[in-house]
């Protein structure tokens, strides 16, 4: 077996050193084991040491392990095995993003090799599982899903995001909606789907599995910066009667992403997004449009379909599956 890099995080120096020593005996020979005494030291060690897996205590000063994991996993999908002396933490640990959970042994069991052998195997499995997932995620970093919607779009978008599963490219969305409501919309979606959803502020890098909603009073565009996709939010005149405008977003995606993009136009009044989606298709992107029967208002999808911008029309219930098939 190929060695792995393990970070042990526990505030008890005695237990921490016992874990380091015990794991070193049962992991593959070229493995490395590092330690941290709390969540804050662990944060720095993750950046320096780049572990394949973290073994994390729950009850620690300053910030408990579950809260640390919950904050960490949003930006850094670190595979983690949580250790605790109490079974009551299992559910919250797994919900926070842990790959596995184990009960800390009593003193007698700690002196045997059984616990360390099992922990080493679980840590190894968690690391290898994450490496497979990361390989899939890496294939999505240069791709992008762009979605535009208006009337009826908030519920349509919620349904689509709720039907998607990771790994996925980053997603950028323009929904015609006032400023305050765009913030609330992003916050609502963030609690109901498997991806991290936020209202764009500008300057963010578009990472796989993250969703950005255009602010209700600014245009959102995607630029390629140093090989990465970055979001800019721009104050400007209304385009097609709207700010943010779907056409503005789609135009930028056509230029920055080309054939690595998937464009989706959903229910809405008017024709915003039609010309931009056509540019996306002409640049090699795959394009989808919501069909008439499932649209609250068929204006935007119809306008795009009539000028040849839409490659396939789908009912809303099939849109998540359609998007997934295109990006994978």
C-alpha cells in the first residue's frame, strides 16, 4: 500500500502522542503522521502539511472539533475520522462532513494494537476514498454551468439544485430578483441543496460544487484570470430591461469558458438570455431550455429556442438529470 499523510488533532498531549505512535505502527511504511493540539493549530497544519486524512477529537478548547469541521469542509473538503468518548456525537459529526466516526477506547484497549489497527485502516480508507472523489472533482475545475431565469425561476432553480449531486462544476445563476431578495434566495438555497450557495460579491473564484447567485442590482460576469474562473459584479445600465441580465452573464461565459460550459435557460417573461445562450452554443457549449408545459412563463425559453440557441428542451423534472449527463 502507498503511504498517506495523517494529521492527528487532540488537545490531550498524552492521547495525541499515543495516537501518533500507534498509527505509525499500522499505517503503510512511508506514511507520515503530524499532530495539532487544537482546531486553530490544525488549520495552519492543514495548509503546511497537506494531509490526506485528519483524525479529529470533538471536545477541545476554543473551538470544538465538529464546529471546526463544519467550517472547514465548505472551503477545504478534508477527509476526516472523528474520535469521541461519547456516541452522542456520531450523528452531528457525520452531518458536519466526517467520513467516519470511532469511539475512543478505554486505557486497557489503548494498550493493545486492536484499536490502532482499526483506526489506521479507517484513516487509510477515508484518504483513498477522498482521492477518488477529488480526481472526479478535478475534472470539473475548467467547466461551468450557467443558468438564467425570471418569472417562476426561484422555484425552478430550487428544484434543479435539489436534484443535483456532487461532483459538479461551479454554477453561476442570474435570476431576475430585487437586491434584498437575491440575498435571501441564496441563503435559502444554501440550506436545501448539497452545494455551497452564496450571493456573489465579486472577486470569488468559481470552485467545483459552489453556486453563485447574481446580486439583484448588479450584472454578474465570469472572467478567466491566471487560468481560473473568477466572478466580477458590475454596476451598469439595464440590458433587455434587467440588471442583472442573463445575456450579460451568458456572453461572458461564452468568451471565458467556451465548450467547457453548459447553459440553461428557464421560465421567464421576455427574451433576456436568448442571444447570450446562442453565443454559448456557437462557442461549443451544451445548451438546455425548459419546455413550455413546465414553464410558468415560456417567454425566455421560447425566444432562445426560436433563434436556435437551445440544443434540447426538457421538462423541469428532467433538468437536473439532463445537466448531470452533460457535465459527466
